[in-house]
C-alpha cells in the first residue's frame, strides 16, 4: 500500500482534459481562515476581505470563498506547487528591471 504522506512523484503528470478548463472556477482568497482534518481528509477554509461602505467609513467583512478538501497526498502536492510558485516569484523579484529606451523611433 502506498504511503499517504508521500506524493506520487514517480507516476508522471496526469492528462488533464482540455474541455474542463473553461468550467473550472477561479478562486481568489486573502488568507486561510481555519484548517483541520477529519477522517483522513485535509480541510482548509479560504476567505477573502470585502470592503463594505458604512456612511463615510469602510467596514471589512471576511467571507468564505472556498472549502478546500483533499487527501494528504494531494495536500503535499499542493504545498510543493505553492513552494515552487513562490520560488519562481522570488527569482523574478531578483532579476534586474528591464531598461526601457528613452529614445522613440
């Protein structure tokens, strides 16, 4: 039996149907409001801030945007993907900015 805490890295990438991509939701969140596990499933609640006008002031409401549920192996794969995306971001921040010529043709 496979170890549930080890991502299946040696299986290679699965083929993702191109017909499903236009129906997949885009989930935006500002943070994870809470997390836990139940019966072997990882549970993470994603939340976003909403700005609500109250007279001349603004109130910030926090609303749930997604209820993430996955296996331990899927959570490890997600963590790996996030770590790699953050590393790519950091690498891009270290690159010198492209110089735009001041002379126009």
